[in-house]
């Protein structure tokens, strides 16, 4: 019965000849999962491997490795063991840090046709639903765990999601499987364990079909979310520019409900946690609708949201480069993933490559030291194409440079005097054609 459900589930996945990777913790769910996957792979001639991630959090961690190895040997499945080091700061959740490290280790083994199989089941789905309910989540959060999720390579799949913990335990006992018990799973200080041991059993005793009903509700939420995305996707595409900035004026013409959903879909593109209702309100009222002369921003984790010329932009948090300087004798690697800067002879037959910007200027004299700086204050340069000098802030505005990019433009100095702003202009006193200043930006 369990294998029939499992094989039907795997047959429905969108990969014709999958490479199966089982996330093997050593617990009962993953041990059952590996047995089912190995049978399925042998029947169809597919490759199946197991990966065990040792977080080093338990005194029994190396014993669990041994149990996993014995189980894999009995099934003739190759086991890969990944030992990870966790760095947890005061504001981090240990569970979340461990989860991210685990999936990073697992994904190292992925191929384009891989199915990464994990052992979450119906009871886990109920717990996830309750945790989302506790957070006040909408349909996205209440959708809980999807059965299939696309990864950069292959798919992450949960083929046991429609199966109960009781049926999985019965299968393990019938097939005399051995597994490990993680002592932390009994610690009800963790929210999930509290639900598992103190809440869900009472609900299931009262309503035996409770777990399947919750699973169905999660599926309905997921379907509603998919439909909303399909309906709003054309507008999301229309409202964005080539830099993925989203138009404030077009969002403003939508209802508040549609606008909030569009903002969530837009932010989802950047693989960041979805914002709360309160954060969305701040984003709209204090960033998007701030005064015209303001320079508003909002931090969401490691992302900053900024406004420029009727658009919102989602950006990483950049380093402060004010104190950085580098000698430009020929080539210099720029900081913070800004690429490479080259000052060399003018090759008149060269062609500009994608991601490059080129300026022509005079060659430095023998006694001139050429340096690169960032965000130098108090400059009033005279671009060679302009009649007068202007304050740098005014020039940036005229050239349409967003405020967050201004401090990241390389400034080239000859003997302490500004000669050029890479990608933008050459100062009049340094006009010439002897040298090329090439800025090759990182991808």
C-alpha cells in the first residue's frame, strides 16, 4: 500500500529518468523513504544515492552515521556523509541555521535530472500549518510544504506528504527496519515538538481525519496562491523595467489588496522571506510614497528596498567603500563585487564587450600617480562635454544615477585631481584619446 502510493507519486514528477537523492537523517521517516526509493530505482534502472548530513549537534551524531551506513549497505545504496560546521549568532534560530546548512550540503549532489527526496509526511504538514497559523500567515504560509519545488538543479520532492506517521511506523515495523531517535525531538521547548506531542494527538483523538483535513486545506491555499499568481503575473511583468524595478504610479492605480499581492510577488523573485503586513505598509507609505526630495529605504533582512524616479528597487546591502583606495597602474580589482578597472593604451580596433563601459582620456604623465577612490565629498568636476563645472550631486542627478549607486562609482584621480568617473564622464582637463579606461563589471 505504502509503496504503491510512493511509486505513483514519483511517476507523477516532471523528470523522465530521475537521479534519486535521499536525504537520510537516520530517523524512521528517512529510513522508510530510502527503502521505498531503492526499490523504485531498482525496478526502473535508475540511480539512487543517500546523503547524510552530520550537524555535530548531538553526542550521538557519529553513531547515527554508522546506522545510516549499515542501512545503505543492506540496500546496496551508496551513502555520502556531509559534516557541516554551524555558525549561530545571538539573533539566529539554531533550527533555521541547521536547515539551511543541511540543504546546502544536499544540493551539492544535485544534477539537472535529480529528485531530492525528503521524508516529511502528513503529520509534519499539520505541524507546519499550525506554525504558519501562529504567525498569522496568509494563503502562502498556510499552503505549508509543497509536494514538489523547483531547485537550480532538479527538484526537491516530498513523496510521503500524503502519508500518515502511523502508516510509516507500521511499514518500518513490518519490514524490521532500524532507525535512530533524535533526543531533541522530545524537547517540547521547540514549537514543532510542542505541537507534535502536546496538541495534535488530542485533536486527532477527537477527530481521526483531522490530519487529512488540514492537509486538504493547505492544498486549497496553495491552489488559491497559484491562481492569484497566474492572474497577476501579466501586470507584474508590465510594471517592471529591465532592472526589475517596479513602477510606483502603476501600483498606485491598483486596489490595496492587488497592490500588496503584486509587491509580494515582486519581492518573491529575489528569493527573500515574504514581508509581513506591517512591513508592506511601511514599504508603501514610508518608501514608495515618501516626499519627492527624500531618499527613503527599508531594510528587510539582508535586502534593502529603495526608491528612485517612480520605481522601487530591491538591492543587496553594500559595503561602505569611502575609505577604500587602490593604485591604477594598469588593472585593479574593485571591492564589493564591482568588477575590474583597466587603464591602458587606446586600442582603436577593440570592441566593447557586454558588461563593459569605456572612456577615452589623456595618458598620465610620468610623475602622475593614478589612484581609484569612492564617494569622495566636496567635488565639483567639469565634464568634458559640459560648458561649466557642477557639484557632483547635481551631475549625478543629471546623469540619472540612483542615490545608492553614486557611492559605488569608481573615481579616478591623477595626482589627487579628479580625472574621470568610470562609466560616466572624463573631466575637461584630462581630455584626450591616448588611454582607454575600461570598467568591466561583475555579472
